[in-house]
């Protein structure tokens, strides 16, 4: 049987639908084999209506005026139904009589009406009244057949249905199930219901299917949505509790030391938000339970500093720290940042020659020309593309513990890597770092305690949503940008104004700045797309900017080649970097002040915002030029231009993310992360944020008071039911 989703499944609801009067074996088979897979009474009760038809606004026919929208209740007296004819569309007409007068119901293109609306049938019809040749009529009204005698005006549920399982049938079965099985057991304590202003479950289900007033439906919905979110959050709270209880973590040495020296050595003052997050992490790390924390912050909010500080907290106590970056370019960047900042503090990075760079606004200690390292220091780099010798050296130092900080890509949790005593892991969310990876990581260290984990994300989702998505994680938020940042100005540029965009790029470069041009390569694996991006790069280099130094980077290039272009750009040897979205994450070149995004309408809002975050990182004013043909294309979908306008109107990632969610729907935006959320039937994550918050608080407070739910056995059953397909995940730590 499919896992029960939402309700506590008391045995009496897990019974087959055949227990309903009037449902036989063949009906049961039809229900079970349908795409709805309705097998039990519970499945039936959770087959929620798509919408309701409201027939409560009825009037006698003789009082209906032209233009009124209302419901008429009466009996079919006459049916003018033409014989089925091919190719000709003759309307079907029915005279409806209610004792006061009659009205004609006219249906276009609905020949099947003839089957339903036989003379003598009692119906409710809702629509707009018109007058034709002196008699009243309604065109294509909504119709509800009134089946039972005495059944009056009402609100009628419309169910997701199929040809075999019509909505009328579902209505009948569900009504019968509610009748026969009420009252349903309610696992939630009355005190909780009172606190949250929730109605009791039996009534919620009854009112959601068959509300007597539309207002009741929304009250009912709130309870059902709460249930969906509460059981979800309960699982997260429960799991978090167990992990903390059962897993041995490391109580790091978090007093003054290398980590704070690092802070003091920074050429800037950390923001209040950075300091707050640093302290939250410090407290977590000092405790002997493993930290699982999410560090969320707008692009440019300075997550790296916070994360590196956390890594150093582990290092100063003799543990190893791993910093996992989503791309090689970023891994290199982190490696260089760390090396430049830590070498003055006496931490060796094992770099041979050093790239000259402007890190944190400070000149690098020594000024060679290329990035090179021998991996013999306390900071080592492990990516897929370092040479065999360096890799061997890195692995050796990771295993014997002489490498204190290991910076790398996903290669870090792959085969052959064995840490001596890993104490802290910083991961970028790009890795989709899940439970399985956490477990894999623990097996990578000989130490017997679980390392602390800090996950960084720039996905600006509302805090409450972050809670659901990252569920069992704690959250630190960087909601403040470093002082002196000048907001990026965003300009929408039409095809006709292309030249002016190029002019701005050139004048910025003349002034000593650098520029990005983002090309519309969406699918990095598509050879044709790559080709066209390369052609475009060549065109820009030879025709548009023949006087400037132009570099090109895309996802299909070898990591070494990418890194070479990137470091040339960092060093200021490339003026204009033409790139695909591979620069989207984390690349930090404060001297870059213009970004020209081609075909901007082809990107999502959040992605555009991430891209734009590559500029505006230094002291100079920056401009983002979003070029799109939708600007002067009358045929284009208005929403495409609207998105660009939203982007131009704000630099606030949260506002943009919300807008993006609205325009594209939660599924597409949140992607994989929301797996496990697909079984939210009624909940709309954005609209139900308040309920989500409440459900989360109640769930965590309940687990705090009754961790094993011993005093709430029904709630526990419900939680296990909800997680039955992930029960391992729930119960194991
Ligand atoms: P994020 O990863 O959150 O997008 P980064 O950590 O890459 O941001 O920081 C963006 C830029 O801001 C970097 O150049 C960094 O050196 C700088 N920076 C970080 N914190 C501060 C601060 N408190 N004051 C000034 N500049 C900062
Ligand atoms: Mg960053």
C-alpha cells in the first residue's frame, strides 16, 4: 500500500473502499487502478477537490434580470437536442422550470449534455442570464445534478476525475465515507489546536469536501495544510534530535587563536551579520554535538570569511578542515584567498610561485606571475585536474594529518581520500549535499567523532522556506552587505541600443575597470551551443573590441584552461571576460564593474541575480546591462519583460526570489531540494509560509518536550506513516 501521507492512519481508515455501502469489488478495482490509486478510505478522504462550484446564490427564475450571475434550481422540462451530426455544431437547448417561470439553457459543443440532462432531472445551473427574443437564457452554465430528494442549494466539490471515475461518483463515495467513518481520530492535543486557531480534523475534512459556506472551506484548509506541514517538520525535528543525541561530535577549541587572528588580519571590519554568524557557529562548534548549519547570505554578503573562520576554529585545535567548492575555479580562488591571508600568520600553503592578486584589497605577499603550488604545505588543494604527483602528495598529507586545510571540489569525498582527523567541513550548496554525503564524509575520517558541517547557500529564499528545505539544519543568515557597497545599477537594453552597451563596456575598461559579457549558452553540453558561444566570442574580440584584451570561458573547457583565463582576468590581464554562466557562483574580482548579459530573458530571475552579483564587489560603481530582444518584440510574452523589469527594480535577492517563485512556481525554482515535499497536497509553500512557521515551532517544541513521542503515540504513528518511504532516514542517525 502507498504510504499514508497526511493523516494518522488509524486501522479503521486503512480499510479498503469496499467497506463503503455501494462500492463493490469492480468499483474498488477501478479506483485502485486509476491514476489516483485510491485503495483505502483514507486515500479517498484525501482525494481533495480541485475546486468548488458555489450554487448558494440562487433566485427564482422570474426574479432573474438580464446580466445577473446566479444559480437557478429547477427541473428539465424540455430538451431540444439535435441528432448527433458530424461537422456541424448545433447548440443543445434545455428548458429549465422552477415553478415561477422557465429559462433556456444553451450548450455549445457539449453534446454529452444530452445524456445527463433528461427531462425530469433536477439540477442547479449557474451562469449569466441573457435575454434572447424575449425569453431568458443562460449560455454554457455550470451544472450540478441534484441527486437526492430534498437536497437543496449547496456548494459542490469538483474532483480530479477520469472517464471511469466521474466527479459525481467521487462525490458520492466521499460523502459516504465521511458519514460512515466519522468521527475521525484527531492526534493533535486540544491545547495545540486552540493555540493555533485550528479546527478539529473531522470537521476540517468534512468542510473541505462539502463546505456549507465558502468561508468554511478556507478554515478547513488551514487545518489540513497544518497537518501536512506539521508531520513533515516533526520528522525533521525528530531526526535532528536523534542525531544530536546519538552522534558523538567534537567540542572544538573555540577560544582565541588562529581563527580570530585571521579575523584581525582582514583588511576590513566584519559586518554585524558576519560577527553574529561567527558567534553562532562558534557556540555550535564548542558543543560536543555535531553542527549542521546552513549559512545563507545574499551574493556579496561575505560568506567566505565566515566559513573560513569556522574552518580555522577546527584547525587551531588540531583538527583538519575541508572546504568543498562547486567548481575548480572556485576551489582555486578559495585556496589562494586562504594562502594569502594565512601565510602572514605562519600557516604554510606550499605554493611555489604565487599569482599576483588583489585579495581582500591587499596585495599578495609575493608577486610571481602564475598560480602554482606543490601541495607540501598545511593548506592543500585537491581537484580533479591537479597532476598525479601533486595529488599523491595531497592525499598523503590528508591521510597523515599534516594538511590542516584541504580545499577542493567534489573530489574530496571521492574514493582514495582518507582524512586523519577531519573536524569541520564547509560545503557549498551547489553540491546538493545530502544525508548520504554526510554519511560518506564520516567514513572518510579515522577520527571517531562526526565532523561539524557548514553549508553555504546564496539561494535567497525566505527564512521559513529555508527551514523546510534544509529541515534539520540550523540557519545563520547574513542579511547585511559590507559597508560602502554601491548597489549595482541595472539597465534593460534593447537590441537597438546594443551599441550603447558596448560603449559603456569600453569606457569602463578605459577607466581601468574590467567587464563580463555573459553569452546565452544554456546547455553547456550542447556542442552547437558551445560553437555559437565561441563564434560570438570571436566576433566580440575581433569586430567589437579589437582594441581590448578579450578572454573566453565556458563549461566545456578543460579545468586548467578555465583557471588560466580566470587568473588572467583576476590579474587584470584580460579586460573583457566572455563567459557562460560558469561565473555564476562565487567568482570574486572586485575590479570588474560592468556586466553585459546577452539574451537575458533566457535566464531565471535568481540566476540573473547571481550573475549580477559578480559585479559591485569593489569600491567602484557598477552597471549590469541586460540585453534582450523581448524589449522591442511585441509578440514576446509580457512576463519575460516583466521579469527583467523586476530585476532592474531591486537588488534585494529575497524580493527577487519571491517574485521568481511566483512567476515560475515553487517546483522549478527549488528543484531537487524539495523532494519529499512532493507529497504536500494542499500546501502552497509561498502562500502558506505562516502556517509553515507555526507548524515548525509546534513540531520542534513537541520534540523538545517529548523526544520519542511516547506521550503522543498517535502523532508518532502519523509521523512514521508520513516518512514510511524514508523510515531509515528518519530513525537512523
Ligand atoms: P559571498 O560569498 O557571500 O557572495 P564573498 O565572501 O565572496 O561573498 O565576499 C564578497 C567580497 O566582499 C569579497 O571580495 C570579500 O573580500 C569582501 N568582503 C567580505 N566581507 C567584507 C566586509 N565585512 N567588509 C568589506 N568587504 C568584505
Ligand atoms: Mg562567495
